[in-house]
C-alpha cells in the first residue's frame, strides 16, 4: 500500500512540474512576442507585438481545454486565423516573412536549451 501511495505522489509531483514548465514556457513566449520589434501580420493587417499578445491571449483562453503542451498553445493560439485559415506571419526588417508557428517553435527550442 505504501508503495502505491508513493507512486501516486511521485506521479502527481511530475504532473505539477510538467504544468509549471509549460506555464513558464508560455509566459516566456508571450513576453517574447510582446517585446519583439518585428511586425505580426494577421490576415494582412500589421500588429505590434503587444497587440499580438492581446489577440493570442484571447485565443489561449478560448482553446484552453485543448491545450496540453506548449506546442498546443502555439498551434491553437498563435499559428493561424480560425476564420480565414491564413497563417500569421512575422516580418522582421529586411528578412523574409516567417510563419509565426515556426518563429515561436524556434524560440521555444532556444528557451528550452537555455533552461537545461
């Protein structure tokens, strides 16, 4: 019985730690978007990082029951328009525009590497 309770306790701790990590990663990505000097192109309209975060947060709340990982957060809240199906694009200086999904996944990878 003690082994069973210990196992449940361990699994609950791992679950709590995984959620904290996901929360930290999402917080980091929202800060990254908010502080970018790049433009966030949503359906052909250019937005600042702060405006993008406001929109992403609304979608995050809407899809919260489907989001089980940081990758899900990116997929559901920060990738493309549900209405038009168009991908959100990041436009930085003279660089080629990049899909927000790819931009955020790259930053997520950088963040994970820096927190090892």
